[in-house]
């Protein structure tokens, strides 16, 4: 190519690139951008040049945003010396308790009441997890003498408070402002003092009365130290083979998870807010929860609406003591203990079967009874949830209990413990069945005590069986059983004649009626307005599932036997092929015998017995050749399978 021709081509390419660049400038969306003029470059560099670009906006980086509700709570720690000090506190409390009982015996003043007082004082003196244990024992009137329950009830909200200055400092740290900027008035005397927090009453600047819950300083570290002590004790028990290795670790983790969750005020506030909305959606005006003020709440402070009424513990005390003055006040508020008992059970069933979670700590200090038997639940630190499979299992257990099918109940109850360790399942089922048998007799008898007719006896017997066979239990199952025990016990204490089975069936009938209303309403809406987009999505999914089912069925029908049985191992495949061969031989022989017998009757006008016809067929060479051929084919299939690699 001549130099003149090369120059001509270079000028043409350069002119074309300039025209393309002018077109790009006209199509650019940001006209204010002025790129440099297109440079005149040689042919080799014609594709290199400036292009229009958008100027970046000036914004705050997303990574610098840290909403308060997204921050994690501070981790709790307990050093060696704090743990060692807790051991000393434990031993000191035990010695004081035993020494006090011995001193009372020497002075002949040892009574159930004095022991109950000393036990409550010991738990309060040790503090930490022991107060939580005492709170749970306080509601178990079916296990402990009434004097113990009455005395331990004081641990629910009568623990010594911490200094108010520390509470004010925590509130100001969470809100980021002085106390006067948040509250119009703040009462420094707590209205409740429990093991984890103190509760104060206050008034916001908008006039709302609120309750302010402030976590105890250092309570998290104290719990961690107690768990370390328990871990050392349980480790020693496992080292001495007093219990199955690994069993105590699971129990300790579940207890630790329960108590540490109660220290997470972020999660508690969200649980309470969701429970309040779900209760409103359930269209049952007789239970709810206080409103949460998230703008004033944080890691160790919760501000919620102030709720007035009487504590469930007060109602229990009035009923069990037959306090005429207290009962008269209760009647003035139109509160009926029997109605309260039935509504407690309804909320229990609603939490287990319908709600996304259930209140797992419904002790009397967490429930307020208002006028007209309305229940207000507080303290959502411990919540539980059940998977759909466990819900169906519990439904079936309740159904079988009505039918008095004890074996079926025992086998279903065992599924709540899965995955199971290496145990003799039949022995475990027999032990659970014996427990249910005792419970059935107690619930069917009219002479049983009220506490014998609750589900508490069944679940406690269930716990004894799991302890006897050293079977660990899942965290959700433990919470479900614990909450059921508390609800049933409280209801039975309020109404000794309550029939728990009848109340459950009443709830199922009620829930079924609500489900029918929802179904009828949804059907009418679709008939009037047509199918929704969600309905079409479901129809499309069903069609796809149908196509997949047809494809899988068609594929299964066209699979050869050796391809299918390759899924189950060589030995099993060989057995299956051998049985298949035997079946083929029998079927072919039967068909040939029938055909020969019919042919003889039609064409030879002769009728031979079945045995003679079979002998005639079996001695025929063509039949024998056919049998040998089938056997050879099957043997080759077995050999092929034995040569296959396992998958």
C-alpha cells in the first residue's frame, strides 16, 4: 500500500471518530461536563480519549451510621477472683442456713415458717441466680408447702434496691440528656425491686405516666460468675461419673441462655411491642401489654406505659387466704378469679398455637389484673417459640389424652426429646406411659387434690424419666413445659375445680370458629374481587409441583430395577433382584400353565388336573429353556450390580 493511500485512510478514520465523539456529546445526560477536545492521534491510538462522566455527590458514608436499636449489648465478664468470691458467698450462705436451722432446733423453735423465712433470707443474701431460683419455686404450690411459696413470693419484687443515683445515671446515659429533659417528674423510690432490675414511676413532659425499668449494675457479671461456679460443680460431677458426660453442659447452657436473655433489654422491648400488637390483632380485649417508648429505652433501660391494677400474686393470696376484705375490693373491680383462671389458660394456648412466641415466665409478679378481668403481661425478658412440628405433636398429645391412648401419648412425647442419645426407647416409652397412667387416674378421679389434676404432675413425671435415663432436652421444649406448668398451676390455684381438658377443647372450638370466619371472609372477597396476585403465585407453584411430580413418577416408572436398587447397596440390590427373579419365574409359570390348560379344553377337549398340567409344562424343553434364559439374565444383572461403584 502506498503512503498516499495510508494518509487517505488515516484522515477518513480520524473524521469518523470526530463525528462519533460529537454525537456522544449531544446524547450525554450531564451537559455541564466539558471534556477535553478530542485529540488528533495516530491510527494506533484512535480508540483512546476522554469520555463524559458524572460528578459524584457528597454524602455521609453508610458505614458511619450506627442506629441505637442495631447495637449489641455489652458482653458480661467474670474474672477468676469474682468467681472465687461467689463460691465463698455460696458456702457462707449454706452454712448460715444450716446453722440457723440447728440453732432453732436447739431452742425448739424449728418450724416450717421459720425455715421458709431462712430460705428466703439465704437466697436474698447470696443473690444472683439464687433469687431467680427462688422466684420460680414461689409459684410451685403443688410441690412446696404453702409457707415456703408465700415467703419466696417476696423475692418477686421485694429484693433490696440499688442506689437511685445509679439508676438516674443509667437513664441519662441511655437518653443522652439530663433527667429533667426526659421526665416532668421522677419518683426516686422504686415501685418494684426484683433480681434483675428496679422499676420506678415517672411522668413524661407530654403528661404520659410511665414505668422506668433499670437493670441492676453488675448483675450480668454476677450471673456469669454463678454459671462458672455451676460449671465447675457440674464438671466435677461428670468427672466422678455421677451423671452422663455432656449432660450437665447442655442443662447449664439452657439455663444460662434463659437468664442471660432476660438481661437483653433491647430484645425484651421488641418482644413486648410485638406481643402488644399481636394481642390486639387476636381481637381479645382481655389481655395486652404496656406500650413501649423506644426513644427513651436502651441497653439497660426500658420506658413503658404505667399500668394500674392488682398483681396476680395479690389475687392468689386473697383467694387462698380467703381474705374477706381483699375479696370485697376485688369484687368492686368486677374481678372474678374463675374467669381470670380461664383467661390465663386461653392466653397460654394462644401463645403456644397461634402467636409467633409465648410468654415463658408468667409468674404472679409479671401479670397485672385490671377491672373486668383484663390481664396485662409485663416483663418479656423470657420468651419461647415452638416449631410447627412440635406444635402438631402437642396437639396430638392433647387429642390422645382425651381418647386415653397412653401408649400413643408416650411415643409422641418421646419425639419432643429428639435427637435421642443411645437409649432403649421401649424402656423409656414404658416409663413415660407409667407416668401418664398415674396422671390419668388422678385427672379422672373426683377425690384427687387440685394440684393432682393439672398437667404439672405429667410434666414433672416426664422430667423424672428424662433424668433417670439421662436424656437431654431441647431449650424450646424446656421453656414450653415450664410455661405450661406455671399457667396450669396458677389457673388451678385460682379455681380448684377447673377442668383443663375442657378448657383446651373450648379453646380449640373457639380457634376453629375464628379460622372458619377467616376462610369464609377470604372466599367471599375472592368471589367478589377475583383472585389476588398471591393466589396466582400459589397456583403457579402448584402447577410446577404437579409437573415435577409427573416427571418424577414417569422417571420412576421407566427406571430399571438395577438402576433403582443401586441406591441401597450391593447386598440389598442382589436380594431384591433375586426376589424379582423368583417372582418372574412364578408369574411366567402360572401364565403358561393357565394357557396350556385353556388350550387343552378348547382344542383337545381334554381337562387335566392342575398338578398334571404343571408337570407337563415343567418337563417341556422350551419351558426349561425359557427358565434358564431368565435365570441367566438375572444373574448377569446381579453381576453388573456387584461391579458397580457405590454412590
